[in-house]
C-alpha cells in the first residue's frame, strides 16, 4: 500500500490522539466503539488507522504492519525500542509509573531492612531495573490486569503500575509509595517507511509536532 497506516489502540490514547489528527487535517470516519472494523478510513484517502492492542503498537510499527503509531512510554520501554524512530513526545495520555502497597504495609521499613519483596506487575522490565538500581531484592510476578488485587489477596507485597488520579488505589486501600517515572504517549515511526514515503510521512509528523507543541508546554 502506498498510503500511510497509523496504528492506534482503543481507549484513552485513541481519544486523545483524535484532536491532534484533526489539527493535522485528518478525521477518522468511524467510531471504534461502535464499528467492528479494525481498519478505519479517514477523510484523507492516503491515510488509514489500524486498531491494535496497546502493547502491540511498537511491534506493528517495527515490522511494517503500520508506518507510524502512538504508544505510551511504558510500552516502549518494555518493548525495547528496537528499530523505531521516536521523533515526538505527544504529551497526551499522561500518567505515572509508581510503586503501591497496602495502606498497612511498612514499605520503607521493608526496603531499609533488605527484605525480599514480592512485586506484581505487567511491567517486569521496568520494575526489575528500578529495584535493582535501589539494591532491593524482588521476586517479580507478572500479571496482566486487576493489579490492585495482588496485595489484597497476599499474592504480592507491592505492585508496579500506571497511576493517573490514584482513585483506584484509594478505593482498594492501597497507597502510592514511590514514583518511578512520568509517562506520556510518543509518536513512533518505521524507519524504512520514513525513507520510502518521505514527503507524506514528514508532512504528517510535522503536523503532529505543531499540534502537540502546545500540549507539551502546558
């Protein structure tokens, strides 16, 4: 296909990418929440959107299933960044990666005494690097959802997860004890596509840059 394929995931990233696309003159013609299609047309005949799982966006872009995509820094760090050009922090879908524990768990004392912590997370690579840098021994338990259950059921002492407002933690009697990093979504580009489709790709990247510069400084 000679046109441009943009990989997005449903949910917050899709919703917050739409205004950036609109400022770039691109309008998605169908609502992913009501359409069963996985490839969505836009008002630009040479631009289409493919809907994939958030964790799959870097893979689609890396291997040419999409020319570019929008994905969170958390996903990029876990994926490893291989073969991806990352020209822009779009400053959307902002949140933070944090360590959280039960409200009655003395995390500071456990870390200070060199206890071995059981940590549940989807972000095994990020968690491993973070605790290794602190010199804390951990047993990592990989989970894919409902992370808050792990400390409540005794499966883990702590979790490493994305936090936005903190309301889910509070509702489950968990507290945020350490912030690992701030997270936002990035534009990622297939390097071969950038060479083969240089003019249309550059126009779209530049339009994203203009649309997101105000958000980045906000």
